[in-house]
C-alpha cells in the first residue's frame, strides 16, 4: 500500500496562514471526530462520520452555531431550530441521503442515554448528507443504529482518517473519488491566536482547481466537457467549521458563509442538484450555553465585527485545503453494479504542481 500524501506533501499550500499541529479540525481544542465505514459484498459502500464539538454533555452545554446554504438541494435535518436558536445541542452526523432518518433516530437515542439527560423530552438532531448512490446500493439502507453509535463512541481528538472513510466511503468529487477531508488554520497571536478547523464530505462536480492550478482541465476531466454532457456537476458537500474563538451565532453564520468561498476556490459548479451546506460552531467555554446560563440574563465577551476578517480568511483557506485532502487521500473504489471511481492521480497532480511552481519562480 502506497503512503498517503496530502496537499502539503505535494507542495499545495493554499493561502497564507499556517495550519495547526494536526492540520485538521481536531486542532480546535475539544473537537472529536469518529468514523464508521461500511463495505459489504460488491454493492455496499457507505458510512458515517461524527463530529462532536466537545467531550462533555452537549445537550446541557450547548454551543453557538451558524449555518450557510449555497444551493439547498439536500436533506439537512435539524436546520430550522439551528437557525432559530443559533446553537447545537447534539453532535453532527454525516451520512448518505437515505440514511438521514435512521441517523437522526440514533442520535436522539444516543443523546437521551447521556448522564444528566434523564428528563430531556425534546432533542434536535443535526444530520447532514450527500448521495453516495453511484458506488453504494443506497436503496438497501444498510446502515443501522449500531453504525451511528460506533461513529459517535469512537470519536477522538486526534489525527483524522481522510479519504474513502466514514461518510466519504461512497462519494465522488469532480469525477474522481471524493471523501472526508480536513484542514486547519491558526491565527497569529496579534489577531487572537485562535484556530479554525474544517472537515468536509465532498461529493460534487465542477472544474477542479488546486491552489489556482487548473488540474481538471489539464487532466481532461471536468463539467461540460465533450458537447456539454460528459461529466455531471450535480452532487453535494457538507462543510463543518469549528473554532475556539468566542463568537456569537450571528458571527458564526458569517463565518459559515466563508466556507462557501473556500468551496468556490476549488472550481465547484454549485449546480441545480447540489446541496452545499456549511455549519460553523464555537467551542469557547465562555460562549457555551450551559443549563445555568440559559436561565438568566447573561453577558459574555465575544469577538467584535472588526476582528472577524482574519477568521474569515482562516475559514476560506481551511475549507479549500480540506477539499483537496478529501481527494488526495481517497483511493480507487469499485462498488455497486461494478462501477469504478478512480482516485485522483496524485503523481500527475504533483508533476503539475512542480511545473507551475517552476514557472512562478
């Protein structure tokens, strides 16, 4: 098995801000990620990815959150309450389109079993999805509650498995194998020293660009090629942004919108059948909505509007690189009805990067 190479291994360093130590969403203190990958027979290629904002009881210590929608062709469960209250009270699960109801049910059950939730009578599960029906026999609905629990219970604050894992097992991006990707950016101390991390489930189309290099054109695979019909652009992406900056839900919504700017940098078509969603949350303890704080008038320090621009840039850069990593980490997968989706040819991409960097020298 060849060693996995990510964007920075090929000389792709989008933007100007440095990554965190792991270059992943788990650089944001407290954030945990877990996967459950399901490969059965010759037709099941799917899975679950869980993102937990912190390791405590999230229902009791809710975190502020915001949402941005690029194109709304999707099945994002829990969206109206998230928008209304500006907070998350459960982890976020990512999975395939037809598994959303089961994921929501499993997330409710998991939340009700947490110590301290014995009197809870309402839960707002947040579940995102993309459609993996090209590689996965999605109509079998193979995922069960056990798979969702496994992703939740296995979540850790550690380096993240990327590529064709978890909810990215069956996805396709720009005609190549997509998947789960992650990256992070750390601000200088003069701008707060905060971290922004991104995790993506990439499953969309367009004309791939990598750090300004027209990779899709040069490799001959892109939307509208050959009489406008050879490479479909429909698909979806879910982007999760986490930060330790103390942000209000209003500024988290603004931060989420910048995830769409990072998506655009990669050449996304954001077509009619694409669901493009960004959820952003803050892990800062000072802005957590604890049970005690929810019962009183409560003031807290937060990042001002004038201080948001560096965080916006961090979100854009982390999202862009996370998408590249979702492609570069993926492997070729054979699935439903013998369909084969090839991995992005990493060696060819590396040659293109070297060629373009030499021209810039």
